[in-house]
């Protein structure tokens, strides 16, 4: 399991917490609170789809279970190259819940080296987006050290 050093010192963490800039809650705590307080409120719009906080919480929980079933554990790295879909949020939230680390791949050329540099356990890519065959791209760049998972865009809306 990769371990990355942070440039944040213990003194800085103490100062940020003392200033109220950092708390003990993480983004998944905020999702749980929003799902409990306003379950039917729209959490995200992904044209033409949308999801409520209740829907986002449910999808996140399902994804979390799926990641665990794939062997993802706290501290593991998941490399992600997904479009700006609700599914991207779901994956990031599920990984955060597990304690896994997500690293984002923005450009095709990053697929060649980012999963290896980050020692990613899992590479998540779309099957197809805007005519590009992402699994073929991952094979071409030899991302064999990471397990590859493909994601097909959901069309279910719960709004």
C-alpha cells in the first residue's frame, strides 16, 4: 500500500484546527447530514439526469460495497479518469468513506504514467465517451499494474 508524505506539519494542523479552518468532519459526513435533513433536495445535476441527496447517499453506499468487494482498502489509491458525471462524485465519495485515496487523471498522456506513479490499485475509466474507447487506451498505455474498471453512464434519474 503506498504511503505519501504530506507537507503539512503537526503544528500547521493544530493551527488550522484552532482557527476553525479544519474540523473532524469529512465530505461524507456532510453527505449523510444532507441526506438526513433534505433527502429529496437535488444534490447534483448531470444533464439530463439529476440525483437527490438520498439518491446520492444510496449510490455512494452501493459503490462503497462494490469497491470493498474489489479489494479496495484504506490507503489504497484509485486512479480516476471519468467525465464530469454524477458517477464521478459517487466514486470519490465511496472511496473517501473507505479511506482510499483518489487521484485524478485529466489528460490522455497521464494515463501512461499516473496509475504507476501513484501505485493505483484500481483505474476507473468510462467504457466510451465522445467516441473514445478508454479500455483500449488503458491497454495501449499498459496500465497493467492497476486493475481496470469501466463505468457506463447511468441514465436513471431520481429527481
